[in-house]
């Protein structure tokens, strides 16, 4: 091998080493991002699942309120009709 070939080989090895170091840095960054995403989804107090459960509970309670108001309104209408027709 000539000196020029050795120099090219050495340069290539150094470039590969630098690329591997950058890949390792990016991998650490990616791990950090995945941890943040996991926390945002699974955190029991403010995560996505907690928010969905909160919305489902709100929807269920509002459904009960709407049924109560609707039943009361129908009762008032029927009472008014009864008083006007029967009275």
C-alpha cells in the first residue's frame, strides 16, 4: 500500500468514527424524545389517557344533566297541556 492509499484509508476511518459519534448523539436525543412522548401519553395526571378519561366522565355527567333537563321540560309541557285541556 502506498502512503497516499494509507492516508485515504486513515481519512475514511476517521470520517466513519465521526459519523458513528454523531449517530450516537442523535440516538441519545431520540431516546430523550421518546421518553417525553411516553410521559405525555401515559402520565396519570396530565397524560393523554388521563385527559380522555376526564372528557368521557364529563360527557357522561353532561348526558345525565341533559336527560334531566329534557325530562323536566317534557313534564312542564305535559302539565301545561293538561291544565289547558282539562281545566
